[in-house]
């Protein structure tokens, strides 16, 4: 596996942010329920980084969360393939019960024209769910698609962070915006001393046969080693091993990968076993597992091991 991983990194020499910036991808789909009704406590020290007029910060109010939800609605429902129910269409916000227990990373453009309420626009967002909070409120929502219980049991003692709802407005899908988003995540990881990041990354489309090349590539070249592997639930699992390894055109496969998935692989992430079709969002999902210990050293050097590169 190590030799294959090194070869995979060699295939990914172009700049991480350049390719990752061209599309916004839905991570992590919501479950329909959640235990308890937690009171929202917003974190201290909200600013996580800056590049020029762009600032990465954590939501500090319900209004901040609503701004992130409106951005998600625009990207996922208005511009994307997600199917909105009546309540979502009426609210014009992508929301679920998990929003109340997650931290919300926002990228704000301080040079842009403010809204009628005087707020600077939110142009990018990530949703972050800490393991200690998930454990108290029904678990991670990745569990809806993938059986991660055994993975977490094998890695007992490590702290998990779940990433979700990543999106960026089209005009801001540039190197600097994506770099700032990722810097914000890395600052958050260092602040809370997480050991593993997990989440579901999406391909557009619900017919796995149309994704045979990239799914097979991920199966053969990026599948997690045994200790880090988790599988899609059997009732929903789609086999990713659709093509023989020697039949894969690696250049064509890389081109077919969503930019965000390529970005995560460059950093050092692994891919779980099996894919899942999500008809509501119009996607085919794979599990991404990113141990901090596996992150490529050149990216640690780029952002700073202590998240100092774009420090606020």
C-alpha cells in the first residue's frame, strides 16, 4: 500500500488548490434524525485565518449559521442537482438538525459590497462536527451511508473530526479561497488536537456505471489500508472495483475525479470500501479518511505544522 500511495502522490504534482478550486462539492449528507435538542454554544476565538480581504472564521451567532445555510442552498439546490422539499424551498436555506451541534467555518469577503443588513457576504463554508459532541447527540451522520463503528473501535483513543457541507460561490473558486478554507480547517484541527478527519465526498450523478473509471481508480490506487478501512452499509453498497487495475488509464481517471477529491488525495487521504448513491442530492458518494499522521509533509510545510501560514 505504501508503494502505491507514493506512486499516487507522484501523479498529483500540480498545485493542490488550483484543481480543488474549480468546483464546490457536497461532503456529508444529513441523517433524518438526531437525539436530543442541544443548546448551541458558539466557540471562542472565531478568526482562523486571513488572506487579503478574505477572512476565515467560525460562526458566532444564529445569523451567521443562516448565512452559511443560504450559501449552501444556492450552491447545492439552485445551482446543483439536490432536490429540495417544500420546507427547504420555502426557507431558501439548506438546513438540518446537525447544524445546531456543528461549528460552521465561514469565508467572508470584506472587500465585497455588504448586504442590505450591512453584513459582508459569506463566500465559502465548511461544517465541522467534533467526536465528543457527536457522541452525545446520536453520532456522526456519515453513519447513514458508511459503517465507521469498527474503524473508530480499531483506532480507539484517537480523536475524530467530521467535515461536511463544503461549498464556495462560483466567482470565488480560486486558489486563495480554497487555500484559506483548508487553512481554517487545519487551524481548527490543531486547536482541538484532532487525529483523524472523515467525511463523504461526492461525484455528480447517480449511475455508478458512468463512474466506473474514477471509482475503479480510487479502489486500486487510494483504498485505505486495513486499519483505516470502513465499508458502505451492505444494503447501499456499490462495488467500486468495476475495472481491472491494468485496464485503467490513470490520466483519464485523474481528470474524471472531482477536484476536491483530488485535493484530499494529494494531502494524504484514503478512500473507504464501496460507494453509496444518494438520490436526494443526485450524487454517488465515497468515504474519505484522512489521518493527520498520514498528511503529506510538504502540505504541512505549506500551511505550517502550527497553522501559522495565514494566521489571523
